[in-house]
């Protein structure tokens, strides 16, 4: 039994007329009649009773049509489901994210994408900024939310970056520190301070080094922390100061931690980064279109230290 034969039989059952059924399935009435006869011979039953004036379903024909309709509906459902993959509405996106992505307000955008494309599965790989770049180059992740795009060493595959959030860097200190009473300092004033650093593979570490160099000194790191909460805890206990994003400061500060702005102003940018290829998969293309459009239509780039 062939798929097209079921279509032919359903058309004849629908019109109970070979000429009208033949017109719907785009064959001649004689070809249609031959195919129905061939199907009946193969099944060993008569599906349609025929007279010179009418065509009607036999009991076997009625049951055949019942099953054929279900099969056609299933096939139609399969075609619709597969077309969603072709159109990029179904599939999977493997996303690399820096640990502090929530503080930058990006998780609601991801949630909005998921609501728009509920059939796309999102897989997350959380790691520090410079640990994610190799995964992106190696094809282990499809896209990443990264900082320090201008500081990474290019790999074999070119990348394209679209900024989502620009945020000012600030200093956090214990409330007993002399800087705590100031709204803003010249960063050079911190040249003799002990710094708490985050992981050397984080964008925060690179940002701290660069900001201090612009002010004419190398920061003295005495403690290293892999998590923001640990870093803030060490600062709160007076064990050093740290340079963090103002959004991180606002989301992670404690009662005994002060936030101080510094000059010259240093900005951290969180971008969505894609491999630069002649053609992306349809799923990744939809992801890119969604986030690039969102970046153009919305503004997460608040004024420096907004809310501090």
C-alpha cells in the first residue's frame, strides 16, 4: 500500500465520485480508478461499490477510511513538527553564560525567548568568561553571554558580538575603610591597597588589571575568590577591596560593605557572542535575530551606577 493510494481512496470517499476526486488529487479519472482497483486487489477486499451512477463505501471501505484518516493526520502532524525544525522553531541551543548573568538583567530576556520559542530546548554551561571562549571556538556551545570581548585572544573562528549591557565598574570596601566615606575616588589612590580578585579567567580580573594600569599601577592581589559572594565576604571583613560591576555591587552587597565610584570611569560590557559563519543553523539564526532585535529595541545600558 502506497501513501498516495490512501489519498486517492480518501478523495473518492469524500466525493463519492471519481471525476471530482480525480480533480482534487490531480490525476485522470481512469488513472484514479486503476489505482483504487490496484489497492483493492492488494488488500483483497472491495472498498467501493460502483454502479453506472454512483460510488459508495462498502463496510470494509468505511473501516479503511477510518484508519486512513488517522494515518493522514499523523503524517500531517509529523510534517508540521519537522517543519518547525526547518524554520528554527524546534531544536536546541547550547548557551554559555558567565556566573553573574542574573545581576545584569539578561535572564528575563532568555525567558522571553523561551516563551516565544517554547519548542526550543536551552542548555546552559556556566563558566568564567575566558573559559567560555574556547568552548565557543570549539563548537561545544552555540552562543555565549560574555564580557571582555575586546580583551580575548582571537581563535580560528571569527566571532561577532552584540552589546546588551554596559555597566560602570566600582570599588567595594568594608564600611570601616577610609574610602567608604567617599562618593568617588581617583583610582590611583588605591595603588597601595590590597585587592581581592575573582578568578583569573573571569572578565572581572581582566577589567581590574586594565583599570589599574590606566591609573598607573599594578594591583596587589592578596586573595583570590571563585565566587562573588566569597569576594564580597572577604571585603566585608576588611581583608581587601575589590573592583566589581555596579550591578554586582547592588545585588551582592552586605550591610558592612560600601560601594565607591572611581575615576577615570571604567565600563564593563556584557555582549551576546556568536560564531561568525556564512550560515547559522535555523535555530541559532532565530536566537540571534531575537537578541539582536532586543538589543536594538531595548536599553539595559543604564547611566553609570544607576541606583547607587
